[in-house]
C-alpha cells in the first residue's frame, strides 16, 4: 500500500516537472522563429528525436531541461531532491548517457547539433549565438 502511494506521488511529481520543462523549448522555438529560420520539430527518424531540426543546414538544436538532462557545473536549476537522490541519480545519469550517444550518432550522420540548456535561455546573448550557429 505504501509503495503504491509513493509510486503514484512520484509519477505525479515527474509529470509536473516534465511539463514545466517544456517551457524553455517553447521559448527557443519562438526565438528561432523570430530570427527567421524554419525548422522541423521532433523528427522521429533521428537519434534522440531532436527538438528543432534544420534539414537544409544539417543542423539540430536540442533544448535540455537542466534537471532531466543532469546539467552539471555551476547550474542552479539542476538541483536533485536530496530525499530521493537514490532514485533520481541513476535515472538522470542514464538520460545524460543517452544524450551523449544521440549527439555522437548525429555527428556520424553528418549533422551538427547544438545543445541549449534551460538555464541559458535567460542569456541576453543567446539570440546572437543561435543566429551564428545557424548561419555559419
Ligand atoms: Zn542548467
């Protein structure tokens, strides 16, 4: 019984965090759109179902939620709940390993991927950075 309750609560938490983590993606999409670039969304035939795909340029943008993709370094957004660390850490590590594998495969296929982290979406230089990436 206890297990059932905690499992239900856990998946509710996951749902909440997951839906919240799509906000950065929506933000990047509209930013790129305003910059005048056209893209495809979530192409299922590519490793990792990249968030934004620019077929003519062979470029890809991933927008990673800092929590789900285990952003390291000085990131303040990626904090793992201490009480559930045993549960989260292996799970998030797997996500990160998968991300690295997707980037490797995409490069092999001739794509140039760019990862934008959730915590970078507030950076005032981001638009210029994206324009340079896509224009080069
Ligand atoms: Zn971050």
